């Protein structure tokens, strides 16, 4: 007859009791605990996976809890984790003999078929712990009910709480759908004070997010200096001062009102410049037409004259032609082009004016870029005019020269859906057009706006107007582009930003999937810093080097645009199923009318509750499947009926974390 043997690892006081021959109900749990611990001792890589599932308090054997805590402590201290190091740690703490000695740690490793299944072993041990807790709760509630210590309602509430806690632990953390939560608001304090005051007052008056006014304010500053002032970070690296900016807002967001208030000085000054130049243009045009008329008259006489006279007249006509060609008729000054201009006229106008801005409260420009009038959109001018690359105009007219360092500013406020259309344009992502934009995607205030608000104070609007006018007149009067250097301290800040961005480009880092956009982020930051410098010092020495403080402020703004760019790239990459799933998820997060949250839901419930799916019920199944894949729903499978599609009666259990939106974000 086999005799009982001593085993210091069974559950009991002091960790050591007699292990009997009887097979208990907890043997499977103990084996799973041993395998989970052995996996952690065998492979450091599985420790985070196992500890995410199994807590120290989940262990049936106290010795296993002690070993678990030792492993996690060494791991958090970035120390090696193996039977030898853990034994040394336990010995120092005085616990080695209490857990069974170093030999037991080696025994744990030998119990592991493969460390890669460690998370599976941990789940078995965790489920066993939940069952023990439920069992203990049931016994305690049964005893309390018999003795009358708890009322029926109190007993029911405690039982439900225990079941809910177990259910919560049975779910893994859901995988986000890409709706990265609330996006940051625009850091208006980083703007020049005269623009900050205008942005804040206008946002309050129009009850719109300040992001829209701030973005259009940057576009206005870029219009004044873009292409006229360059910034040298260090030898060999010069950035222009023009920006491509887009603030996407839904309809009825008062985009036109904000756009008009932030750009009105630009259009007013443009009109004034045109009127001021009109006399000189008329004079030059008249002189040129007169000279050309003289050429025509000489040529007419030459055609009628004798040979000797003809040669003299031709010579006089040639001289007159040269004089006529030397008369330059200046173009009407322009700062802007319409928002629905096509690439060919835009190229012609850039060849004439070199520095222009395409400003619009709508998304017509994006529609044109996406190919409204052509199946193969012409992106070249938009790519070259952002960087300032040499612009060839041979296709427009032979009279137009090739332009060096063209500069285009773009400031538009389209609807979010327009961004998706732009992303679908051939070459928009591959050729780098999307990477050139700074994106803003603020939330809409619709439904939460105050009706009666204070208008923008006169002194605020006058100051904004005057400062913007000073910038326009200062930089449009420059005879040639000017290069402003960065200070040594500013260069050091730029170098630090380069290092930070470089790390974020690595695999599994935040910017790894938008390398094309992130690769231009530091350059865009320098452009913003330069504009802040010009705006701060337009009346006090703007030609001085750009300070480190301006670069730091620009970095704060760039951080804002980075968060919004990630959201935009998620938006343009999203398929319809993802959008539908996001709407279902938002609905599941909201409590019902009685304040309770949904714990289960059927397909027909979603259709009945969300207008989005009325008339298009065939689109709901891909969205539900996506929510299942991401761990937000679990379908209680019904027996197959042999038909196609999901059974209408399928019940989905809802992730408990959706009761707390922050916990499932």
C-alpha cells in the first residue's frame, strides 16, 4: 500500500501540510499555477502577458503567490528572472525554505510544456480563482440568509456584484477601434498676443472651437510671408514660411463667419494694393500699346516701300519692337487665388506672382485636387509650391518664365468627408501630398452653443487688422526674398525635436504608420516658429535670429497638429464597417433611459435604436463582427439554421468596461 508523502506546497498554514492520495477539486488549478510560474521563470518575454491575466491574490497556494511577487519585483527592477535569481531573492527575503527551496523553482520550470502557452495557463488559474470566490460568496450568502443577517434584496445585490466582478475579469482588454478619444484643443497661448485675443473672442462670439480661428490665423500669417521670408536652421537647411493648413468641420459650423473674420484684412489689403498699382499699370500698358502700334505702323510702311526704304523701315521696326518688349506692364498685385482654381491656372498665376494663397471656407480645392475635372489629377504644382521647387511653366505659355522658389499657402475648412475623397485620389498619399498638410479635426459645438454672445471687441479686431496689415505691407514690399537665421539656442531645440521624432518613427511607435507626414513635422515646426517670430517682432526687428522660445511655442502647436493628424489618417483609412462600428460603440457606452447600461444586445436592437442603419440593415453585420474581433462584444452562438448570414436572434454580451467609457477607450 502506498504511503502518504510530505509535500510542502499544498494549501495550508505555514505552506506545509500532508499531501493525501485523494485527488481534490483544485488539482487542475495548482497545475496551471505551476505552469504559469514555470513559464515566467523560463521566458522573461511572457511575464507581462501572464501578469496582465493573473494577480498574486489569484493563487490557491500561498507559496505560489510569494514566488509570483518575487518574479514581478525582479522584472520591474529590470533584473534577470530565472530559478537562480529568484531563489537568491527569496533567500534574502527569508522565504526560500517556506516555498519549498530552490529545487521547487527548478521543478516549476520542468512542469512547463512550452512557455508560449503561459497566458493560457494563467487564464486557467484565474478562472479557478474566480470559481473559488464565487463558491465562497455563495456559502457565505447562504449562511447569512439562514441566520437572517441579510435581507433578500441585500443578498441579491451582493450576489449580482460578485457575478459582475467575475464577468469583468473574464473579459480581456478590448482593442481600440482607432477612435483615440478626445483630441487636444488648440494651444492658443502659443500664438502672438494680438492673434490670441482675436481667436479667443471670435470663438466665443461664433460659439465655434478656437481651433478653426487659430488655424485660419496661421494661414493668414503664412499668406503675408510665405515665400518672401525663409528661415535657415543651419547651413544647408532652409525652410520656407508657407503652410498647408486644413481644419475639417461638419456643415452648419459657421465656417464662413470664422473664415471671413480671420482673412478679411488679407482681402481688403489685396484690393488696396490693386488700386494703388492701377495708375502705374495703366501707364505702362498705354506705353506698351503705343510702342507696339509704332512697330505695326513701321511694318506696314515697309511692306509698301521700295527695297532700299524697306530695309531701313525693317531696321526701325526691329528697334521699336525691342523698345516695346522692354516696357514691362506690372501685373495686378495678388495675394490670393480662389478656392476652386484648377492646377493649370494656378501654375500660370504662380509663374506671374510667385507667392500666393489659396484660401476657402469650403473644400472645392480638395475636390479639384482629387480629380473633379480629370481622372488623373495634376498634383505637381501643389507638391512643388510647398517646398519651393523650380516650377516649369512651358505647358501654359511660352511667354512665362520658369519660376524659382514658388510658394503657395493653403488654408481651407472643408467637411471631414472631403478628406477621405482627397485620400482616395491617385498619388495623393504615395507622392506626399497628404504629408504636406497640417490637420485640425476639432469637435463640433452644434447642440451646445449659447445663443446670445458678445461680439468681438473693437479694439481686439482693430489690433488684429493693423498687425496683419503691417505684415502684408512689410513683406510684399521686399524686393527679393529674405533669409532669417535661427539662433544657436533655437537650433539646439530643433535638434532635440528631430531626436524625439526619430524615436517615434520606429516600429510600434506612435508615428510609425505616418512616416511620410512625420518626416516633414520638424520642418513644419520651424515654419510655424518663423511665423511666430515675424508676428511677434513685425515692428521691432523681425530680421533678428529666431529665438528658442519661438521654436518651443511652435513645438506645442506642432504637437497639437500631430494628435489631429493621427486622427485624420485614421479617418481616411477607415472603411465603412469601422465607421459603423464606432457609432454602435458610442451607443453602447450611453446608458439607457433608466440609467442602466446594456449587458446584452441583439441585432434588431441596434437597427431599432440607430437611424444610421435604417434602410441599410445589410451593413450592420460587418460592424458587429468588427466589434467582436476587437473584443467589445461576444456572440452567444445559436445552432446554425442552414441559411446565410447571422441569425437575427443572436444575443451579444457587452464588454463590462463599456459602463465606464474611459475604461474602454
